[in-house]
């Protein structure tokens, strides 16, 4: 199976470089975002991923939720 990574928002194709984000939902990747489509919150998500945490979303007060990767 060939895994073609495309931006979930604009459909641009990932060519192996750039600050792309994986969209994670309930611990599973559900989509991808190119640098042009990322929001501030999504950039935070990328930083959390780099820190070795799973980004879980935000609670109803806008706080970011993350849990440790194992
Ligand atoms: Zn895009």
C-alpha cells in the first residue's frame, strides 16, 4: 500500500520536507496539514509531538491536553 500524504485542508502533496503536522485524534493519526494551513494551535501540537507527548486536543476551557508517549 502506498501512503500518499496530502494536506487535509488544501490537498497539497507532501514531498518529504517542510514543517508538516500530523493531525492526531485519540492517539491515532487522522490527517496531515501543510505549513500554510496550520493554525497557531496546530503549531503547538507539533511542538508537543517533538517533546515526546501525544497531543490530545483542548478541553472546554481551551487548555491543551497531552499525554506522554510510551
Ligand atoms: Zn494545506
